[in-house]
């Protein structure tokens, strides 16, 4: 099975601290008695990805104040094929335009139709 992992770096991310956190998890989690996880500040999701793959987490409630970040996770979860098509098209167009990558990304960011991923 392919293991999910954070797909972005996030300010305040916990990736490098995960092994240190292991000593502080409740025994009930290790014994499989805790099966729910609530994360009010998801960010890059490093802690969630680690816990959900190491322990028997069957329900997860993930949240963040950053609505764009939440939308990104929702699109990855619910519409991965459309996202992949969007990204591949973006990559092809960037190669055709022949702009330096930073300029191209700024152009796309300023003109992107992200509304196509919003729920109707």
C-alpha cells in the first residue's frame, strides 16, 4: 500500500518532531482503543498522516482556518482525476508558453479559475 504523506511544507509543520511526539501519545492510542482523530489546525497534515498510518484511526475530523488549504485537501480527496487533468494541462501550457516557471506560476495564480473545484 502506498503511504500518504504531506504534499507541502507548512509554517509550523511538525514533520521533524514526529518521532519525539511518539513518547507522548496516550497508551489507549497504542492499544487501538482510540480510533478518532480531531485536528483543528491541519496545515501540512504531518501529524495526521503519521497517526492515521501507524494507528487504527477510523474517523478523522480535519480543519484549518485557511479556506484555500481546506479546499485543496477536499479537491485531492474528492476530485483527484480532475485535479490531475488540470495540473497536466497547466504543465503543458507552461511548456508551450516558454515563460520562466516563476513568471508562469504568477500569471496562472492571478488568472486561475479555481472556482471549478468549488462545490456547486
